[in-house]
C-alpha cells in the first residue's frame, strides 16, 4: 500500500508532492482568470501542508471539474481530484465544529455550489433520479433565503413557458421503484 | 446488435430531445436498446464533490443491475454518466476489496465487468460502412449543407487514462462519423474546451462566458452548426444561447445538434421524430 503524505493526497489518490510548478494546469484552466488562487497555487498550498488555506479559497468552488488540468499534467498529478478532495473536506468541515475555527465567511460561489450540490443529492436520495423542477425549486428557495444573489423567480418564470412550449418541461418527475435501497446506499455512504 | 441502455436523468428530463434522437437513430440502424431496469442517478458532479464513497456507490448500483441482467455492454449517451460509471467500474476492477464493499452497500454483487460506451462508440460498433449503406439516397439534400463544428467538451475524452477514447487534445471520431454521412466539418480551436457543464444553475455567468467563447470560435471558423454528444453541452450552448447573446451583445443564432440528429436526418428520419423541434437556438 502506498503511503500518502497528506489527507488530500489519500483522498484524491494522487501525489501532490510530484508537482514542480510548471503551471500547465493554470494555463489550460477555463476559469483560472476568475479564481482568487489559480490551480497551480492551490497545488503548492497542499504541497506545503497548508490545505486549510486552499480549502478557504473561492477557487475550488469555481472549478468546473473539466479535468483539463489532470489530463495535461506532465507529472500525472490528478489536480481535478485534489479539487474534489478540497471541496469534500471543506463541505464536511462546514457542518462540524471546524466551522467556528474558520476565519472567513464562505464566498457566495461556494455557498451557491454547496447548496446546489446538496439539493441535488437530497433529490436523488428522495426519488432515486433527479426531478429537475423540484431541484430548481429547492435550490432557488434556499439560495434566495440565504441571500446568495440567486434570483428566485423572474428569470426561471420567463424560461418556463419556453421550456413547456419546447416540450421540455416535466411537471411530474420520475421516481425509481426501489427507493428503499437508494436511502440505504446514502445512509451507508454518508453516515456509515 | 443489442446494447444495454442507461439513459440517465437528463435524457428522461429536459434533454428528452436527445433521448428521442438516440432512440430513433438506433431503431433505424437495427440496434436494440434494453433499458436498465430501475436504474438510479449516477450522482454526477454533486456526488464526487461532496462524498467520494457515494460517487462510487451510485454508479456501482447501476453496474450491479447490468451484471444481474446480463448486459455486458451499456450505452450511456450522457458523458457525465458514462464517465462516472466507467470510473466506478475501473476502481472495482483495480481493487477487489472495493468491489466486495460496494456489493454490500448496493445490496447486489458487483465486479465492474460491464463495458460502458458513449454514443460515438456505439456508432463505431455499428460501423461506418453499415451507416453509409443505411443512409437514404437523398441524404445530401438533407445534411449536405451543414458545416459542423464537432464539440467534444470535457468528459467524452477526459480523463484520458480512464476513458481511453479518442485523442484528448485533437479528437476526430465525430468528424469521421459525420464524414461518412456527407456532412462537412470545420477545423476549430474549442473542441475540448469546457462549457461549464453542471454549473449552469450554481454559476450561470461562468457558463455564459464559456459558451460565448465556444460559439464565437465555431462561427469564426465557418461553422453553421455545432454538433455535440452530451446533454449538458446542449443545454449550455442551445437553451442558454439567448442569454449568451444578451450578456455579450452578440447575435449567434447557431443551431446545436446532437450527433444522432444529423445521423438521423441522413437516415431519413423526420426532424420532429429526432426532437429537433424542441431545440431553442438557430431558428431565426
């Protein structure tokens, strides 16, 4: 069994220490220009054991998980996997006592993305499949109440008739028959 | 020829045009699709961002269903689904202990032996010669006017080591299929740049800016349509195109087709049966 030097490495099954800062991840990243810290700087922070600072950056929530960085890394560091690991640790830290230790309030991009992804998973947990209307509703309401500049109704209300007109609006979502097993899978993975 | 079929949530939701297109094409080519019974969501990017184990278990449940029902090859037309399924299958093949753990979690034995295919791979298995034979004599009238920019996005070719499909920087498999049905394709720069994928809801500005770059580059290289094989690429480039135009003050009016739309048209299928009437952009 390989020994990984940091929790990020073991979660992402990669070796961030291999990174020699060529910057190819950042050069190919489609959203690097929007990030407070570009991917190569995040890799450096993790190398130095400063993953807390990497977890606090808004950048990990702007990452679109396109995998370009990992595909191009000459040292085969799974940079996109590291981003996943940072998000997973950051999202779970927010629900625990670690939150009080965090200096800064999470950025809107982070809160929007986490709210969306949690609503997405809740939706699967309930139905086994995504019910788009329910998901959009839940995300919008939570985002709006959380004042995350998520417009509650206007834009979507304007789009709904067009979706319906194009035969793309489903008022009744699908549910799988065996929802019991879906619930148990979630329980075993998230609470087990 | 028959394949197992994992539609995924998008194709049963607002990407029902893709479902219609894939279904009609396969029927015309004599390919049977057996939908996986009681399939569940693959977890998509939410699962792999929030809980690693869940991002393996949700695909593993579907792979277990495929193994139970004897479906050796599974078409997943959504690249997010196919990538998540392939990733979980590979992880279980690499680590038998993980396979045993997943079998307990998903309550069915699973080993990861299923071969998961994207839409392009299924067309390749049907064979370009068989497609050439199947297209209608008047296909040039139907599709000969298209100059297509083939857009692969992220997850058809990435991560390359895992997917082992086409060239991750300069893919050409869609161009080959379109070439076989008489569609001209253009060389352009943004074949594998990301459209923002599942960030449509959480981070719309990013998606609109990435979409603008992709669509403007396709137009600059003489394309009169963009061809995709992904429901998220289609949402971001088609449904969001009016918002891209408004945000960037441009007029694009670029039709976005699924690969199966153009193949279907060449096979003599009516646009309505392919779901093309449900598209938003390129109708002015």
